């Protein structure tokens, strides 16, 4: 290891002769700091109470350097890097939650639909304070994620701190997480499309969903609801393609880096797959990153109405930089801005219509008489033709819980469609 450090020092010294005086001053300061690092490294290596491998010391130093920058920059070991590549392809093992680091705790950005964490009741905004009884404080995000992963069918105990509630403990069984990033169905002439994450398969899934909805409803389609609630984000290129599917022109998103030359703008191409039909986007505090790019782009272009609650507020771009067989680093390299120039960082997307999720109690109507209850009332001629079902064969199904935000979105799409048709 001493030889490796000497090589580093030599490379820096040689570079001093090829730079301007200002650059030489900066490099000289960097050299002094590296010399300090080398001194600390040797002291720990020789005098620490227990023997620690050089690899662990260096990896911990890299982790500390990156995690001190922001919650999203981190080092990935070769194994973690491989896991990340599998995850973006849409399949991995674990609990099924997207997490970040905040105030030393693991914060849940959102649970992924139909995963062990989702079924266990984990919610966006939960703080994970302990894993199997051990505190997470002092761990990096990568280390915490590694602990949450494990063999399929093994259990892990999470201690959760939730807003306005006491701490609770949840035991979750790990599973093979297969993410189907796009689901769809038809709700009375309205297409409902749920995007759970932005993986490599998202654009294909969206195109397939729109095609099937059109095939099923045809010209009677009122519009579409795009549900991005609890969608933690994912691949930037997929968010751009999803936005482009509903826009004919204009900017989708721009990214600004430290150097002006690295700034990028992404524009829509001609071809709105819905031909201007109404779109309502559902968001909540679990909608982050790529979800906010889509919501922000369609909101700024007035192509969609955003309904729900304020989104997560992650407006930074991370670049994965492989390290020649030694894993990779995830480094924040830019911030993104919506077409109107808004930064979403730490602010999120404010919905056009704020609708908080709510449970609606069933209100019994007061008992009273109708026309059919009056003595001698005339029968409805259509009812006389209908045959009564046999007694005792009525089946009772438990009513599904009402998704209040989705109900309001459905009403909004139908209302806009009917209003536009009257104007036409």
C-alpha cells in the first residue's frame, strides 16, 4: 500500500510542472491533503486496536468522502454495482423499497407495488432506525441497503419511526422482487395507467398500455389517468420518453452541471399518442426524481393536470461511473429543471389540485318512502319483463376500499371530456 500511495504522490508532483501557477497552487494543496490522508491511514493501520484490512480502510474513506457531499452520492462495491444493474433491468432480491439517507436514518422514498414492504404497510416518509435490532446510524446508505438484502425467504426486522406515531417494529420476509413497471386497466371509458418505476421496460410497457386501452375503448375514450404515486423514479431516458409520448413539441427537461458546457436540453418530438385527450397525473410525497420530471414537463406545457399532494423533491441527477473492476461511484453531477425553468430540488411538484388521500365513511341515507312503496303504484314496464333472481342465491362481496384521489381524478377526466365535447 505504501508503494501505491507513493505512486499517487509522484503523479501529483509531476502534474505540478504542467499546470499554470494557479493550478499549481491548488494541486500543491491537494498534495498536502493527500499526505495528511496517508499519515492518518498509516496511524490507523499500525496502531488501531484491531487489525483492519487496507481494502476496508480505503473503501470506508471513499464512502465517507462521497456521503459527505449529499444523500445520493455513494460508492458501490462490485457486488452492489452488479445488484444495481439487475435492479434497473426490473428484477432483484430484497424488500421492495426505494430509500435515501436523512439525518443519519434510512428514509423510505416509497414502497414498490406488490412487494413484501408494500404488503407489510411500509409508507413513504417512514424512517428506518434499526435493522434486526441494530441501529442504522453510522452506516452509509449502501451498507444499509446491503443489510436489507439477503437470501429469499429469510426475514428481517425493521424498527420504523412514523410521523405522529410511536415507533413500530415490522418483520418482513425477503423475496425476489420482479418489477412490472407499467400496469393498466379501463375505468368506465377512462384509461388508468400505473407506472411504479422507470426501468428499461417502462416505455415499452406504456406504449403497450395505450394501445390496449385504445383497442378496448376506441373513440369513446374520455382521457387517461397517469398514476405516479409512490414512484421513486429511475432512469432519466425513460422519463423523457414517457413525457415525449404525450407532447408534440417543446422542452421536456434540462440539466445544468458545474460547467456550462455540460448543460443539456431534451426536447419532445412530434406525435401525441392521445391526440390531445385529457390527462390527469396523480402524485404524492413518494413521487420522486423521474416521476417529477414527467409531472413537471406535462404540467408546464399544460398538457396534464397534476392532482394529489406535493411530491418528494429530488431534483438532482446521479451519474454511475464504473471503476475498472472495483465497483462504481454514484455521483451527483447535475440538477434538472422543468421546461419553465423551475428547480424541483427540495421543493417538489405542487399539484394543480391538492387532494389528500382520505377514507370515506359510508353514510346511510335516512329511511323514507319512494313511489314504488306507495300502495297501488304502477309498475315500471321494463321491470315487469325482468325475471327475479332465485331467493337465497345472492352473493355478497366486501366492497373495495375507495381510492379517494383516484375517484377525484376520474371525475375530473370525465368532466373535462364532456365539457370539451359540448364546446365542439
